[in-house]
């Protein structure tokens, strides 16, 4: 359980593969991932609010709609719900899916 937000801590995920299992390395990698995600979502006008030490993320649109997710792996479905359209992160920011 996260001491900051009270959410269950998710099990290890593929996006943390190769990261040393120390608090400092985990926080450093999470900070890097949040920064990359923020850069990707900026053209979609979706902001990321997150703490490097907490497992959750809040995504927010300019009109104030937001969604809290507990795992980085849940970002893309949330982006699609907030944006109202399909989004393929592999096609780049602002690219819709099929």
C-alpha cells in the first residue's frame, strides 16, 4: 500500500525491467518515464501529475476532466477516454489509431 495515496502498489511491470530494485533507482526511472510521458501527451493537451515516489498518475485535460490511474500501463486507455478518440502511442503524439 502506498503510504502517500493509499493505493495498492502494483506488481513489477515490463516498463521497469532492468531497473535496479532500490528506492533511488526506482524513483529516478519513474521520474524519467513521467517526463517522457508528459512530452508525448503535451501535443494532445493532456497533462500528467505524478510523484516519483507514488505509484499513481493523474491525467488532466484543459477543461478540467481528469482520470487517476494506478499504473503506467493504464495510460493509453485513459488517454483515449479523455481524448474521446483512439490513440496509438507508437504512431507518435497526436496520431489516431485505426
